C-alpha cells in the first residue's frame, strides 16, 4: 500500500495524486494540517527533513520531492506513462518535468499564489510585484508550450505521460486565478483534455475539491 501525505492546495501534492490515479494504484491520502504545525512534527520530519509536502511512504521507506515520487510510482507500476523502454521519450518526459519545475511551473505557482491563494488562506497580503514578475515570465514561456502542443496531442507527441498530469497541476491553479489563455488554443485544448480525464476527477474526490 502506498501512502501519500500532502497539502491539498499545493500543485506538488495534486500532481502526485493525478499520477497515482492515472496509474490506477491503491493508496491512502493523508492531508497534513500545516496550520497546526503537523508538517514540523517529528514523525513528518522523518519523511521530509525540511517538513515539506508531499511525501510518499512505501514498503517501510519514505520518498520526497513530487517529481521523484511520480517517477517512482510509474516505475514500480511498470507503466508506459513513464516510457522506460523508449530511452529518448523517457528523457523527454524528464526534460518537461525539469522545464516546469524550474521555469514555467514555478511562475504559474507564484502567479496563482499571489493573486488568489495567499489572501484566501490568510497567508498575508498580495505581493503585486511578485505577481507581475511571474506574469511576465509566464508570457515569455507560454509560447514554448503552445508550439510543442501544436505538434501533437500531448507534451510527448501522441503519448500521454506523467509529464502531462504534472504540467496540468501547475496550470490548474493559475487558470483558477484567471490567467488569460485565449491566445493559446493548443494549450487550452490540451488542458481541457486532461481536465476531462477520469484520473483528475478521482483525485479531486480524494482531495475534496468540488
């Protein structure tokens, strides 16, 4: 049995559940209440030395960093969502994971956090400068994704992979924060295709997202 500890408003958590559901695995999801300091308790610090989320517990051991968790789940389940038998395609999955973590995903998260999440969850006052900086980088980087998706249904051509579910999680909060994407029809078509996937709905049920 897999066990995922997470924070439901975090894209790093949601992407692990999206991948878990897409793989069809049996797992328990435990929501960690950071307002009560549960992420800093000794039992969680054993799972993540910095008290971050999410973490995965499996076979008596723990793993942190959401991309590593997603890759591990797909490897253990021997799923083509992480196509290890095709070395170049597997490397391209890794490529897009790095792209979103280090570039576009980072800015999508910052934009959504400052525009909506910070004030909604009582985490302080919106930092307009950070929001504007994030928006600027997003506008620079969105054309890369639009061009990629114009060449195929998914990030890796016609192959659905964990990269799509992970990228979807980054876009999700930003779209809820009304990020304008009308000029990017390929991204919107891709996003809707993922949004309609059964795995997303099942994960939302576990996350208690309405």
